[in-house]
C-alpha cells in the first residue's frame, strides 16, 4: 500500500464521518501506540523485559510508562530517589 492510497482512504473516511484529517490521524496514532504498549506489557508482567528497554522502544519517559501502568492497574515497584535522613 502506498502513501497515496493511505491519504485517499483517510480522505474517504473524513468525508463519511464528521472528523477532520488531524483527528483521524491522532486516533490512528493513539491506536497504534496502545497496541505497542500492550505488546510490551506482556513481557514486562512476566519479568522478561525491563522498563528501560520498553521506554526505549516506545520512545517515552519512564515516568510516563509508570503512569500507564498505574492507569491499567498493573502492579509495579515505585523507587524513591530522595534520600531519607
């Protein structure tokens, strides 16, 4: 499938719905990001993949990844970087 086909499909979808091209692209981006997150959560739950590897694959910060884990109610360790005296 070429880029022109994708553009025409997006334009057809925009004409049939009441969304703009940017809204369609944002929804597609959210869909594929969530798909990639879910693919990486399975090995994380089993302990086969570390947070640093996942955040590198997804190109997000660890803080954002922990927010995703909290949102999905997945148990994880929270490290406190501040020193207690």
